[in-house]
């Protein structure tokens, strides 16, 4: 009897193994497709072709870990704005192949919707140098406030969206009220008296320089100290991360333009504000999974010019003109290092060149961004508005609906 039933038992056993393997492959496909679809939905892709390219690459990077033959995927955005993903794969069966032409194929699909979900922490690092005065600054305010309106529009859970604002020019204004913080080193205000002349007040107006290299491009040393300078005036004061929309829009609407361009200062404080470590503490911890989802941390850098000042390594001021009117090579290098370190912390980084005609500066911004799709060349006000609109769409929280 055993000899009679042994072939039947073998067939049943092999068939059961094949069914189990099919279920495993299907789950591997589904997990890879879901993760890739989330990445594609979070990307700055605008067209179906771009979305499919981002999704296919992400799917390929994930499915390669599994023993799935002939994996394939497609990603599209439907009329409602939902991202639809489909994937397929094959396996070589132990037994069931005799009924399926030697291979078994399985298919999975997913739908990703945009809506309220995981928290978002965003820092707007905005160029407010003298060249932004007038209409360019008005255009920036309108575009940035439009993004804020969109991000807060669907928020029903308090604190799900937090935004900070870092205006920058030659310096960043950290606020007079922070002069006595342990991470600031500011001389005391004093009055200078000159015989037969009015007294001269020497005061701190909030302008902060940079600590010595490499502390000026890193967010590692908890004990780093920023120099503050008397008699300097700079742009509007920084606004740390806040969930209060009116605070953010007021900060943007109150931007003023003055000074030269020193991008490393703005980026460094953008990094400071999005990190929970000193000097600011309003941010949440980084996502422990390394996926930048809970929370999603994002920096948007917008500038209309190349670096025109360099760092004074004796005082930490940003008051050194490039030699011979040449490019500020050191400031460009610091900008690149900051971008690398920010992305190294898994922070998503968008860059916008606004009416910027300097090609090397554009290349710096393009390389600074998380990907090619995270860089925008806004040659006029309409394209600036479009850039902020695209970014706001990609920042909408997303979730798997199917």
C-alpha cells in the first residue's frame, strides 16, 4: 500500500511546496511594489513617464533581494491623482510547471493616495539678499505662502505639519533674544562716547556668523558656538519649526531684502532647525528606520544668485570678497559639503534657482538636490510658482489604499 501511495504523496508534497513558493513570491512582489509606489508618489515626478521611471528603478532595487524571475513593473497616475502600480514575476515550479508550460506567473497591484498621514517637518531656506528686492521678493512671498496654504489645507490633526523659515543673505538673523544662549558668543552692547559729538550705540541685531571649519558644515558637535556681531544688520529673524500656520505666513510676508549672498549660512541653519540637537530643539528625532517617513524631513533651498562672499576664518564673519572678483570657490565648496551632509542624514532636499543666470551656480544647486527631479530652474515668476506648487504636491502625505 505504501508503494502504491508513495507517488501520490510525493506529488501532493511537491504541489504543496509550489503553492507555498507562489504565495511567498506574491508577497515579495507586493512588498516591493508597495515600497516603490510610495517612493514614486513622494518623488518630484511630474509626468507618467517620470513617475514610471522612478517607480521602476525603486522596484528593481527592492525586488533584486528576492528569488523572483522576470520581474516587471509599471506606474501611472490616474485622473484623481492617485498613483497606480502593477508588478509581475515568475518562478520555476517543482511540479506545477507541467500544467503551466514550465513556469508560474503571478501579478500584484497597488494604489497610493495622497492624504493626511505621517508627520512632515519642512524648513524653507529662502534667499533674501539685496538682489531680491522689489518684485522678486514679492513673487517669492506669494509662491512660498501658496505652498504653506496647500500643506495646511487638509490638516485636521494638530502638529502633523510643521514648517520653519530661514531667511538668509550674508548672515542669518537668529534673533536678539537668543544672544545669551550657550551656543552663541556675542559681545556686550556698549555706548561709545566722543567729546563734542553724539554718543554711538554699538548693538547686537541678531546676525550670526559661522563656527570654524568643519563645524560650519556639520551638525555633529553639540558644543559648537556661533559668533554674533555688533553693528551688523541682516534679514528677518528665523522662525523655528511650528505647527501654527499664521506664524509661518507672517514670517514669509515679513521678509525683507538686503546684503550679499552666502548660501552656506542659510543651509547650515536649515540643517540646525530640522535637527533636534542643539542649537534648536523643536524638531522630532530622525526616522529610526532611515526611510525619512516618520517624520518626513524636508529642506527647500531657494536662491537667485551665486555665493558672493566668503568666510573670515579669524572672526567667523562672512565678509571676505572673492579675490579678483572671481567665484567664491570656498563658499561653493562649503555649500556642496552641507548638501552632502544634509542628504547623509536622509533629509529630502529641494533646490530652486530663481532667475539665476550663472551656470556654475545652477550646477551647484542641481548637485545639491536629492535627485534631478528635486531641482527647479525657475527663470521667471510663473515658473517659481510652478516649482512651489509641484513641491507642495509631492509633500502631501501619502498612504496605500489598496
